[in-house]
């Protein structure tokens, strides 16, 4: 491929069509226009790379700031998330096309090339538009790199996506390495996901799961229960298949923004995780509930609505002050006085939290690798490493012990992770149960979820735990386990 970069032919045309150099400066053509959606996308990619920003938080802000209409906003979203999901694959394609390692390319130029590769290999964008506008973007971030960007992108455009997959897969040392290369997952994540599937006897579904990670998820809504929510004028509103409070709509963002906080964007699996705790048994008035690791507050909002309906008292705890503020914002639509505390979840002050006798229900949505939400937060796959798992499982165990100790006799703890990694799910849970000894009793979580769900879920494994999957349930890969403290 080194002989097929093709930059010189285009460069020659550009020089010949550029006109005489004697043209007066004031009559030179204006700088070529770049679609605003592409500018937004490359700015978000840069922030994700350079500042470790979260695309799901930053992109909506940049879209509003740029004043994009619905079509352009959708284009910017596809460009951003599609590029982040397939970044590993695109980097390898770029390396082959440029005949140099990605690490040797200026990072800002690499962002532009990744964005171009996505348009050329995974969208219906016309080749000339993808190449020309990306070259102009490259010219903006590094003027001397425009020719290089043009040559690399034209080389990429001459080979089909299928052929690129074959080239990228060549030389893979193992099947997991091959799958990781072509589906843009680090090899260690492929192994972890295969192990998690194998725990249910479904290891042969690994390719389906990896493909689901790279598919654009629908924007899902939670219509908070028990509140005065007018849904009559929401276009295309349809109920979710599983969550009794979940729905989709033609314009979900607008529906959420107009609701005054009573309708929220939230994955269906997250809704089921919160409802598993609130509906594990009938609510008695005066119960005390705690959302231990509450930020950013989506599940807190569901708990608050359920607590309001049942006459329960809810407190929330979050370690990071900025995330605690997100929790406060998340619950504005629920007319319930929820105390949001800032503190280390491993050192709970029950008196300060308003439950000196302990809590009747605690949600522990534990910090984790986030491997269950890679389709929504694709940059997470490039930020985590195997070494992170050991630190996280230690923290998860400490938080579990703290939460279990804070339960009143007979109280229920929901241990939840947005990761199917077996060390974070069954491993953390089993170790915590050993430490708790006879004081802990696992509940039939599957029966609770089945009782909550609108339709039966295809679940596997022991009934004490529930593992949801993107490729099976269309949800994030949430793990849910209910544990009762014996009286």
C-alpha cells in the first residue's frame, strides 16, 4: 500500500487550479467551509484525548453552543461516538495507510484522521466530502500536515472496509487479539467479556456482544413514577420492553427538557437496577433509604420518586462535591426533601445521614471499570487497564462492607455494577458475603427483576444475581444482586 497514497495527483490539481500567484490578496478565495458538525466532533475528540473529558457530558454542550439543528446534531453525534468506538481499529488503519505508528503522528492531526477514517469506512458520507473537509480541518490544526492528511485519507478510501478488517487482523497472536483488533476493543477487555459470558455458558456470544458495544444505542427515557407527568404530547412515545417506567420517543432530549425533571434520559438497565431495590418487597411508610454512591443521580431520581410514593425517607451520599451537585440537579423534578451528603462512602455517619438505627434499603452502585456501558461511553475502553480492576475490587469490597454495616436488621442492599467483569461482580460479591458470614442472606434477585419487568428477560446463571447484556436485552451490562441483613 505504500505506493498507493495518491496524494500527488490531487496536490497537482490543487496547484493547477489555484490560479495565478499574482492574483490580488483581497480577491483570493475565502477559507473553505467546514461543516459545523465536523468542527464540533473534532473539538470533542480533542477534549476527550487531551483533557479526559467525557463525550456524553461534553457533546450536548458543544452542540448547543454551535446552534446545530436536529440533523446536524445527529451527524455530530454519529461522528463523535462512531470515531471513539472504533478508535483502535482506525488507528491501525491509519498506521497501515501512513506507514508509520499512530504515536508518531501529531495528536491533533490524528484526531482529524480518525474522524476521516470513520466517515470513509463506516458512513455514507461522500468520499470527496470526507477527504476534502478533513484536509481543511488538518490545515487548521497543523497547516503543514494538510498534504499528509490528504495522502493518508485517499489511501484509506481506496480499500474497502472489509479488506481493511482483513489487513488489520493479519498477524493477530490469538483469537481474542483478532477480535479486539477488528472490533476496536483492547484484548484484555475481550478476554474479560468472554469470561463473563462463559460464566453463563454463553461464551460463543462474544462477537455479538462486541458488535453491540459498537452499535449506536437508542436514547432511553425514564418517566419517573408517581408524579404528574403529561406524556400526551410527546411524539412517538412508546414503552420499553422491560422497565415499567422506561420509554423511547421521537425526540427524547426535548421530551426530557420539557418535563421539569420528571422525565429523564436513563438506560433501561439502570432503571431496573434501582427498581430491584425499591420493589424487592412492599414499602412501609417511614423506611429510611440510602443511595450510597449517588453521582450523577439518575438512579437517585428513581429512588426519590419511589420513596415519595411509598412514604420513605431518602438520603444520598457522594464523595465528589461536583458529582453531588449533579445529584441535586437530577432530583429537582421530585417533590421530596432528599439530603445529599458529601463524604467517603466507606466511613458513614448514620446519625448525620438521618438514620441512627440503620437503613432499610441501600443502593450501592459501585465505582467500576464501566465495561458494561462501552456503547454509551466508548472512551472508557481506552482509559482502563487490567491493573485498575484490582484497585476497584478492593474499593468495591470496602464500600460493600460499609453499606452492609449501615443496614438495619432485615434491611436490603442492592449491589450494582455497570460492568460484567467477573472480578467486579461475582468476585466482589462472594468475598463480601464470606466476610459477612451468617448475617447475610442472598435474595432471589431474578424473581424480583422478573416481577418488575414488563416482559420476561432471557436470564442465565444462579437466581441470586442478574446480569443484563447489550446484545440480549438492549441495555447496558448491569449486574444486580440483592442481599438481606438477617434480623
